[in-house]
């Protein structure tokens, strides 16, 4: 069975470097679109710190993909992107915890 975690993140509805619209239009676009990505973890040992760190890195990469980036000179867009990434990562907390707990349970069942 392939283990994956699905999570929704507020997605900026424009290409990572296409920051032509106004800041309000960007905020409206981000609020109206949610993108869901799967983060695979079937190859990770979530009973180890390394496995959990790798899962966290994959979640961060997925958030980066969903939220894109902003021109550092555009302070408003940069804030929107940072908030998007923060919300995307925090939105995975329950799925992340369940995946780790399930791994711990499987390990405990095998060691009996």
C-alpha cells in the first residue's frame, strides 16, 4: 500500500514569477483557490528522527510548489507567499501526526 498524505494549501493563482496584478488581486486569488498535493512517505521510516525530518522537508517542498515565490522587492506579495507556506505546513499537522503515530503502532505490533 502506498502511504501518502493529502493536504490542501491556499495556492496563489499565478505563476511564481508573474507578479503583475495588484496585491489585493493576489490576496483574492489566494483565498479563492485551494490546491491539494500528495506527499508520499511510504519509503520513509517515521519511527526515526531522520524519517520525520525527511517528511517535513517533503511537506515544505510541497508548500513551496503550491505557494510559489515572490519578488523580494514586493513586500506585500512576499508576505502573502510566506503566509501561504505557513498555512500549508500547519495544515498538515494532523495528517503528519497520524502518519507518525501509525508508524509507531506498526513498529510496536511487529516487535510483539
